[in-house]
C-alpha cells in the first residue's frame, strides 16, 4: 500500500513531482488558474437575427417554456424581435431546447450593470460578452479601491430569503483562490460598519422590514448590490403574496449582478462597479449636507 502511494507521488517533495503526479484537479496548477467549464450556464446568447415572418411563432413557443417570462416579443414599426431580460433569466436552458438554432447557453457570465434597462437584450443586436480574467479583475479592483477609498472596503451580506445558492458563491470569495481579503475587502457582522450591502434573495415579505432596517443602519455613502436573479427581479419566486419581486422594490439598488447563481468572478466585477460609484455617492451626500 505504502509502496503504491509513493509511486503515485503523493509524498513527492518537489513542485515538479507534485505537478507530474496526475492528482491535480486541473491540467497545470501554475497556468490554468482561470478555467470555466464549457458546460457552465453563464448566459443566454442569440446566435443570429430572427426573420420577422418567423418571429411570432418562435416567440410564442419561447414565452410558453420560459418559467420566469424573461423572453418576450417586441414589435416596433422598424422591426420585430425577441427580447431577453437577464434580470429574470434563471438559465434553465429550456429556451435552448426549444430553439437550438437561435439560442445557445454560453459559459461567460452576464456582466454586472448599474440599471435594469441595461439587462435587456434583443435577438437583432446583441453585443458579445467581454470577460476579464479573475486576476485582471482582482488587480483592477485593488487599484481602484486604493485610489478611491485609501482603505479597506467593508461588505455586509444580507440574505433576504434566497435558496442559499448565491450564498455558496459569496462564501467562495473568501476561499484561497479568490481570497478577497488580501485586497482589503472584508465581510463585517454589522451594517453599521459596512460600505456595501451584498443582498441575495427575492426579499420575502418576512424579510422586507429587516432589509429596510439594515439599509437604514448602513452609514452613507453606501452601495447596494443585488446578487442573483432573485434579488434582481424575484427570479423563480416572482412577485407573489410571499415575496416582493426583487429587492429594488424595498431598497434602492446601485449594482445588479444577474445569474442563478452568479460566479464569484461576477461578484468581483459587481464590487468593481460598486467602488466606482462610491465617489459620486459621497459627493451627493456632501451636496445634501450643504443644503
């Protein structure tokens, strides 16, 4: 038994021996540090424009299979197209099964945005998703954080009724790979110490007052990030007797990070947008105090 273990290199002493032991989870631990699985569901992509004559039939079929009604038909005098609301999409893949020639599921995540209208894309004109590597995002985040605040960024995570899928991704930000604390970003226990509120879930009716109190307890300037499709629009929970249909119906939202759930890299990009908004929020507070 021990002889077999030694042959496999588990007790190897050098990094070369470890990398050649064929027990690592990726091909090269020193190079392949930003690998996204090809089957990861990150975004819905329209592969080509839809012919106007066929749009109505395709749209009707897609609308029927879409669980959250993220797909709809938009008719104007100039064109008729299918629109996708990324704030509602849970990436179930049923649209891909219905219209495989029109839709594919890409492994690149949807970029975080500052307003909901930016999350709506059409089948006639959809920009390719630009995605930075994790290391590029981390370096840029650290640089902007030092330039903007000159200190650490305190984050308070608030679960407003999620399924805990987003919490798993948020927790990953503190693992050895992402390790956001080395850039001066810390999760805090009290909203009174926070600069950013990272909110997950559709904001259930039972959490509505708690979320409002948490928001009021956070000192200005503060940034609210809606994490996941549920926080952006209600997601699969929708707007029902038990949920509010998105946290922006309860508190103001500055950054939307769609996905079900969003990758840790998407959360880093969302924090990057949040840091960019802090100076303008601080200036607004100063202007109000002068008045």
